[in-house]
C-alpha cells in the first residue's frame, strides 16, 4: 500500500544539538514532498517543500531537507536546535497534485 | 488579515446530532480543504474545494458534507454525528492547490458522546 512513514514517534535532543527527522514514502513516482510543523494547540505551518530540481531544499526557521530518490526518503534536518523548535513535525506527500497524505508525525522535545 | 478562522473551538455532541463546523479565510484563496487529526494517525483529508461551487472528496469523506457558495467560506457538515467522528478538525486554504503552501486554521476539537 502507498504510504508515508515517519519511523520516530518521539525524539528528544539537547538545545544546540543537530536534528534529523526521518520520512519515507512508498509511491511509485516521485511525489510532491512537504514538511509541516505544528506547535502545541496550533494549526500547521509549512516548513519547506520539494517538487523537482535540487535535492537539498532550504526552508524557514533554519530547516533543510534532502530528497533521496534511491531511498524514497525526505529527511528533515537542522544543524542547531533551539528550545522554540519543540513541536510536532509532519512529513506529507501529494502523489498526484490533488490528494494529500500526512505521516503520523514526530514529536520533538528539546532539553536545555 | 485574520488568515483562516474556525468556529467553534470546542464542541460536544451526542450521537445522531448534526452540526456545522465553520471555516473562513480572508486571503482570497481559491483552494480550501478540511482535515481531521486523530492520535497516531496524522491528518487525513476529508473534502476539498478548488473554488466556489466546486468540491471533491478526499481520503475520508464518509459522514461529512461540504459546499462552497463563496470564496471565503467552506463549512463542514456532520448530518448525524458518530463517536468515530471525535477528532480535531482543521481547515486550510491555499492560493494554488494542495501543492501550494496551505495555511491552517487553529482547529476545532469535536467530541461525540
């Protein structure tokens, strides 16, 4: 079955440490790929998206993601995490341009 | 600019009751959508609209109705609420469709007893 997988339900990192959140998808062709962030009690905000071209995508708040076709992955990274980055992170794909599938999310805790 | 607004913030219903979740946006976006968020399942697309008068089904449309009479408003109707519809509901809008940046409202937490 086609799916979006975020294998890490919860991650804890120290403030200032680097971060990588994993995302894998299982659609035949390369879908449109997204990362959204949800702060507690809030709606979602787009961090970045990939359609084609350069496989390293820069987003807001210092985040970047790398598309790897061979691994069907679109992992999110940040070199130095801030306490304000604590939130829920969702990977999402749109395989056709008119559907949208979110992963189950990764909850990030940042410790001082 | 209020962005995307949703009312109510919280709602408790009894099984079989009907209600409408309201969503409005003031960004003149053509595209609007409804999602539900359940623990451990991420967000799932219920219905979407590409413009006034045009709606289509998403991944989990059963039990929900929508209509789009204006660009600004996209209400979600539950005709006969069921406990399985207990969820947090998010409305979103975007200028250019699902592949464009979606702007989300703050959500409505619905409990069906």
